[in-house]
C-alpha cells in the first residue's frame, strides 16, 4: 500500500493491524541494500540485510512448530 502518508502513520497503521513485522526501506536503506525491521511486540530491531531478516523469520517460524 503506497500512498502519500507519513512513514510514522504507516507504522502506526501496521501496529494497529497487528502485522508481526514491518520492513522500512528508505533512501539510506536502499543505498546500503538493507531493510529497517520493526517487530510488533519489540519495536525497532535496527537495520539488516534482507537475507538476514529472512533467516531470522524462518528460524522463528521453525521454533513455533
């Protein structure tokens, strides 16, 4: 959903919708080929590569099985 909303509003909307992870990609992240990760229950987890995020998400899914 790409609209003319502020990033803060989009993050707030994601939290209200209980989306488990939000990935924020701005100019800085794009240049560094990273994503900024926010987890619903824990907040900002910082920047990491998309590959690293996918590894972490996969491990979390496997632990819940």
